[in-house]
């Protein structure tokens, strides 16, 4: 038995080489040093400003970065260091991405065919039955099978994406901003869904800018800023005002219910 | 000068149901009015009707007795800022050009409050700035049009808490300094309770269609 967490990210850095003007190249550092761990049964939230590199971390973990990205640091899965190619190889099976929005679905293909394809890619036998059952399990009956993504509500799209992400029975689910702009009830439903996924012995990484939502479901909150992990805290530390890092304190006091103000460290 | 909706009805086509049904409301200068309601209810549609991007089938939207639309040499007195900051910016244009779209002279751009768009930001492309920065640029563009009213539709729903406070600080400053009236649409009730003088419930505004 190893005691290592299921996912262990250490000093992950990502930079991109771009052609600026003509043949002049420049290197843009997008992630400068991210640390994050998540174990089975755990829901870990990664919170930070937009542009802090949160989605990039998700894509890096799944080996989905474009070819001009240069990665350093280590990503361990079940105690084994996996390089980007090995991660990409396991994406959709051991590792799954629950993407942000409807734009990750094919707009011109009915939803059933897309879920079925996810089943095929995950190596499931009898993909038709599996896809139908996965949708049914989330309250989406045959009436939605032939609909196109734009004919579904935001909540239905999320359930389709969840069905596709869990198709390969992944040990790790990375959910990228699943809630922005949703009304309170839909946010609660989405988060409760993620909590259930974690409670079924999976590791869940919830990427969000919504600190209040993260505090409701997460076991731990990892705070990042400018592409770097700066702090980690438990939800209880927020409510009891035991936050040590100034940026984490600033995020907390900026919430509408907690003063809606900028502290000098923000 | 008041932004007023009188018994406004709107639907997207003759066959589709009424999205905005018999809504009346008003926003006074210097006032921040919150509009709260569930998603899919029609809040954003109402916002677009109020800012003149959509025309009501029945009823009337008016600013000082006139419908909200650009005049000769003047911009629309009701400006709209929406949720997805980057979608409102042309990805192939530098920030400066998006701001200049308002007809503002270069001198006006350089004199823009650096909290809205610092000089270094003007020569960047949208993909080179963060969501919070992009939304401040959108607000700056709306304010360059010298509006009397602002419709702010989920303007901070995609922002982190700190960027949210920063953007609202800038909106409040415009309200105080220029007497702009704001209608702000959000599903986030705690936020509306902090930023708005009064909050309307969308469901209570809409009439059951007869």
C-alpha cells in the first residue's frame, strides 16, 4: 500500500513559445509553480482569479496542452510520475475532464451520439446500452437523445457532460468552472453532483473563481495567483478567520457577505 | 431624466412565448437598481430591450421621452455591459481600437481613468489580458460613450471576488461622479444586496399573459 495521494502535482510550470513578429520568438510563462494534491474521496478546490492559469492546469494534468507548450515539474498519478504523453493516453479513462460549457460539445451532432462516442472511446462494450443508461441515470430519457446541444438547458448540458466524463469510470475528475452564471439552485445541484462523485472513492479537483461555492463542498481549498500556488486552507479556516496568507484573506473579505471590500494586500 | 419601461412586451418570434410580458419599471439618475431572478426567465432579454438592442413588440422604453438609440453624433444614452468580457472585444483588435470604436479621440483614451484601462493595456490584444481587465475595458468603453444609464448584465459573474469588488468600485464611482443610473442584472442576491439601492424580483415584474 502506498500512502501517496492519487494525484500529486509538484512545481508544475508551463510556458509557451510564440512567434512575436516575423521570426522573433518570445517565451510566455503561464504557470510558474503549481502544487496540488488530491486523494480518492477528496474534493479539492483550486481557486484564483481569471487568468491565473487554473484551466491551463486542468489541461496540463490531462496532457492536453498544445505542442508549443513546455512543461516542467512533476505530475504523479498513483505514485507514478506520468509524462504528458502518458497522461494523455489515460485521459478519458483514469483521468477525466468535466469541461466548462456547452462549447465542448459538438454543435451539429445529437447528444446521444456524442455520449455513445464517449463510451466507445472509454472502451466500453455495448456502447448504445451504456450511453442510454448513463443519460437515464441523470434523468435524461430517450426524448433528449436526438436533441442538439443548443436545445438543452444549461443544467441538462452539464448532466450530459458529466455522463460523458464518468464514462470511463475515472479515478480522477477535473471539473473546470462548472458553475459561472448559473442560478443558486443549479450551482448547488452541480456542486452536490461533484461531491457525490468524490464520495464514490474518486478524487475531484474543482477549478473555480467562486470561492463561496468552493467553501460549501470542498475538503481543501488551494489558492493560486499569477500561475503559482500561494496557499492552501480548509473551509473551516475561512469561517473562523484563521487565514494566514494575505491574498486568501483578501479573497474572503471581498465576498459580498463578508464586507465586499479590498484589503491592502489584494 | 429617467429610464422607463411602460408595459413592455417582447418575444423572439410570433410562434414563441412572451419572454418579457407587461414589464414596467424605472431607473432614476444616480440610482442602482438590481434585477434578480432565475436563469432563463428573460432578465437578459429585458436588459437588451432596455438598452435598445431589441425593440419591444408592445409598450415603450424611453429615456427622457425618447427611445434609447444613437442620435446624430451621439452614442446610445443607455449602454450595455454583459457577462462574458472577452466575447465583447474583437480578438483581432488591440484594446485601444475597441475603445476608439466609441468615437473617442486618442486624447480621451489617454485621459481615461487608469483604473479602467492603464496605458500599458491599450496596446495589448484581448487574449493578453485577464477577465477582470477585459471587463474593466468594457466598462471603460461604455463610459466613453457618455451614457446616462448603464445596463450591467451579470458583469461580474465570471470574475473572482477581488476583481468583482474592483469593478463595482468603478461602477459606483461613475454613479456618484456622473449621476449615471444603473440597472444591474444578477442571479447573485447577496451581491445585489450590497451594490443596489433597491432590488426588483423579475418574477414579480412579469404579468401572466392573458
